[in-house]
C-alpha cells in the first residue's frame, strides 16, 4: 500500500481528502492548525470539529462518514521534522498556504527526489488555482497583509473544483505514473506542463 502525505488541510487539502476517500493508500494528514468558525464556510470541516486540530478532526470525519482510517499528525511541518513526517511517503501533496511550508516541502523533495510531490495552490482571493508537480513549481510569497482570503465561503464551489483537480491529477499519478500540471480559473482549465 502506498503512503500519501497531505500537508495543509484547509480549503484545498480538506476537499482533496474527502474526494480521495476511495484510494487504496495510507493517508497521512499533516496540519498544526485548528478548525475555526471561519473555516466552516470554505473547508470540508464540520461544526463537530470546531476547535479541534484539522488533521485530527478530518480523520474523525473520514472514519465517521466512510469508515476510512487516516493517520493524523497535528504538528507544524518544518525542517526538523520533515524526514520523520514525510520520509515514508510515495506521494506528498502540498496544500499549504504559506511560503515557509512550501519551501520546507520543496527542499525535502529535492533531497529525496524519488518521492513525488504535487503542489496545490489557491490565489488569496480564491479565484485561481494551480496544480503543479514539484519539477515545475516555484514557491511564491503569500499576498499582502489584509488582502482578501478564501475563508468566507464565497468561492466554495471553486475550492471544491480545485480540490477535485488535485485529486484527479494525483490519482492519475498513482494509477499510471502520469504527471500533468494545470491552472484553473472559474471559467478555464489550462495545462501548464
């Protein structure tokens, strides 16, 4: 059974996990953050998980709804724990929303190039998504302080589409070894690599 590690369980990662529930893999869910009221409008988290760690809450939801076991790691990924958290992975899916975490992940997979890594990114306003294999990924900084975020639920259908695209691309890799990268807007899908 392959190990799939998903780092970041917010607007993209939480939808990805829900849509990938039928994969025959070991899911490692990594996120240090807690489910807040603001997350309930844009993420696949319920009121039952409010106040709990996102990895733990999502794992409980997967178990409760689909009897799907996951492995929760309620910690912040950094250079000191990356090998312990990601070292057994066959595929890492980066759904983080900050430059520091993206760099940790990309540095890790440069050191361990046999581990595949797919990056999913949303623009701060939640209207542009990129799904890019690490070979073509360049981490970019977050938006400006006070910039709009994707936490109000306004773009929830688009977030689910982006999570679905990540799930589709990752599943093609797991099934056939295929690596394609994409850019998605509410009105277009463009292959970028």
